[in-house]
């Protein structure tokens, strides 16, 4: 079966696979937190950056929606 995982800090992707009966997907969506907030100082030495984004499934098709950020890393209220 297809699946969606939310709040994955460093992954933002869709993968597909199939068997003889159907096509399936796995969607991992970004988190909705700013890595620069004080609560996340533990991540200052991480090699990967947190990804801000969300996902939608429209007519059984998964779609990734990156969140547009300003230079300070804050969401400006727009999705791509």
C-alpha cells in the first residue's frame, strides 16, 4: 500500500514502486519548524538542513509543496 510520512526533518521526496497488481508511492514531507529556533540548537552541527514543506494527495496523486522562505528562513505564506 502507499504511505505518507510527515515531519521528516531532512527528507522531502516521493518514491514509486509497483507489483503486477498496482503502482504504489511513499511520500515523505518536510517539517514545519525553523532549524534556527532556540529549541533546535541541538541541530546546529547537523550536516543536513531541515526542509520546510508539506504534501497533498490530489486525485490519488501525491504532490510536494515546498514552502517559500525569506533570507532569515521564515515562511512568507506561499507554497510552490
